[in-house]
C-alpha cells in the first residue's frame, strides 16, 4: 500500500488565476438575504494588509515561483496568520481552478521544507507529536482517563480480543483538555444508551495528524496516516465515529489520498441526529433555553455538516434556536483553527471576540457549538472577559434532555464519589 500525499504540481499556476477581485475578503449583501456587506476573512479583518488576505498570499506564491520574492519574517507571519477557515473557498469567483485554502497549506509545506516555518510557538506541536503521539504533550497513559466512572465498560479494540462495528475515535483535544472532556463522555453515554456496538483504541490511539498537516508538516501527516489506516483496516470495523471536526476531515477526506480505507467516517453529531430520528434516543425532558449555534469551519465549510446539529437542537423540547447573522457556509470563524490559537493567540482571541459579540447580539443565553477548537478558543475569551453567554456543546443538551436534569445531577454525583 502506498502512503503519500501530494499537492498538485501546478499549485502555483492555480494561484495565477486569482484576479484579486476581493470576494475572498467580504460577505456581499446578495450572498445572504439581509446580510450587510462586511469583512469576513479573519486574517484580513485583523491585519488590514493585502498580504494577509488570500489574494495577497496567492500573489506571494506567484512572486516566489518567479524568483521575485524570498522568505522573510513578514511572509511567514502572513502565511501563518490564517485559521484555514475556508471562507475564501466559498466566495472565490474562480473556485473551479483556484482553491485558496489549499494554496495556503501548500505554501506552508514549502515553508517547512525551507526551514522557515511554522512560527516558533507552533513548532512545539510537532515536537509533542514525536514524543507523545498527541499535539499537547500529554502522557499516553492519560488518553483514556475520560472513560472512568461512566457506569459501563467500553470495548478496547486495540487488544484484538474484542470486535465492534464502530470505532469511537475521540481525538487528542477532547481527550486531554479537562474543560471539554465531558463532551466525549456524553457522546459515549448516548451511543451506549442507543445500543451502538462500539469500542475505542484505548491508550494506543494516536493523533490523526490534522494539526501538523495544517501547519505544513506533510511528512508527519503521512506517518500518522500510514499508521492509522493500517490500524483501522485491521480492526474489522465498518465505521469510525469522531466528535472532532479536524479528525473528521483528516480521516474522512485527506486519508483517502494516502491509501485504501476500508471504513466510512461519520461525525458524532450526524450519528446522534440519526439515532434521534430512529427514536433510539428520545429527548423528552424539556430544556427551557434560548440558544444560538456557531457553525465550526472544519465541520461546516470543510465537512459540509450544517443540518445535523440544528436537527438535534430542534428535537429538544423547550429549546429555541435563534440564528446569528452569519451562519452555515458564511459563518464567521472562532479564530482557533489552523494553528492560530497556538501561534497567534492575540489574533485568535480578537476573532473570537467578534463571533461572541454576534452571538450576544441574538439575545441567546447559550452559545452552542460542536468542535473542540471552537470550544477552547471561546472559553479562553469568555473566561477573561466575563461574557454573560454560557458555552455549551450540542451533545450536552441532548444528553440532558434524554436523561432528565434530576437524573443527570444524580448520575454526576454518583460519578464524583
């Protein structure tokens, strides 16, 4: 089996199709009914220089190809001041041949090869991967701490003694950040309650390679892709279910370019929405709350999943969903993706500020999302500013409605003993 990811040989030629028309920068009034024209590219919105817009980076790619531009601190800073949110790929007038986000990843891979990228603070991600198989530098033994006191046992498929139809792949971020780990506990609980036959890889689970790939480390992606595809194929599973939008896109889309994948990939919100429709999960307990939903970039624009989380929210009695101005394909970014939160924290937080303000303007009590990077970046911003909004994961609301508030409190109290 051949494991190799290749960018198109003519990536720089694709960059030449850029007309620098400016559609990658803004949402135009005609694109969304009732939407005012405004700045949309997170990078350009914060830096206001042409070199920080997709059009500017396209021009830089051409100039470097022609020998008219060399690597400099400004070029590298521009290149890594991007969340890879993918908005430009929805608005580009020439998207059939020009894919700005792919060009940015391609340029980052060249920066890595040249030894000038990524930013110093971002390089620790790959150092952690080499030492711990996760980007956060956490011990492998802590990877399954989230499974403690669940009230049921999850199959460990890594030992070869147990089989399951579904592999639940939580990913690194949900597994290691204690602020958001409850999300995967809730997901596992709901899958178990619905009778899904699933297991995990335990402490042998490795990173999907998404964070490294977004920073330009193609060889690291290939390494983890090779290991993971071989592992997944040998499990005899039918489906991989993951709650992480980064894992979903990497395993579901990028791995297909690496080798033969004998499994399908499903995001957990899609599975849970299906289970609700099949009445295997019954959200019957009312939750009287006004919520607004933030479309994560890698789940929405990259993963094309917009309806499932909204269907879950609409299935919960008492929940009122009010939408922000910019939603679905034209949702504004949280600021936490593409390595921005690690390398450009001030930029990431300024982006989060704009999105949280949009959520507050709806009058909602809860900001709901379904992505670990969105949750991390929003929490960082909201904790330091005292926002009145409460951040909650869509799965947490579903579990509360299925289980009931009183029963859920009782369960948490029991787990805490």
